[in-house]
C-alpha cells in the first residue's frame, strides 16, 4: 500500500482519529503511523494518551496496512 492509497481509503471510508506521519503530537484515542530510525512505527494511543500496541515495520507498505486496519477497527467500535 502507498501513502496515496491510504489517504484515498481514509477519505472514502471516512476514517477518523489518526495521526499520519506525526503531523501533530499524538492525542488520546488515535492511531499513529510515523517514521522512526529503524523503519515505521504504528501504534494506538489510549484515553490517557499512553502508547499501546506499538509494532515496528521495515516496510512502509506493511505499516500502512496495519494503520488502515486499526483505523477500520476503531470506526467499527465507535459505531457500536
């Protein structure tokens, strides 16, 4: 997956609560993808703004796949 594809999915599926490439300081209840020294980091931020379930990837494409899946799961949970 490319950045452009991820952005299209976010727009089409109206996904929310994300921080794409560290465009702002992370906030409560959001999914984050960012570039780190060793590759790509994807993680969730809980209601207390603590980082949870961080996974590191060598591939940006793999990181974007995880990022989108987490956003989709967040959307499903928020609609319950």
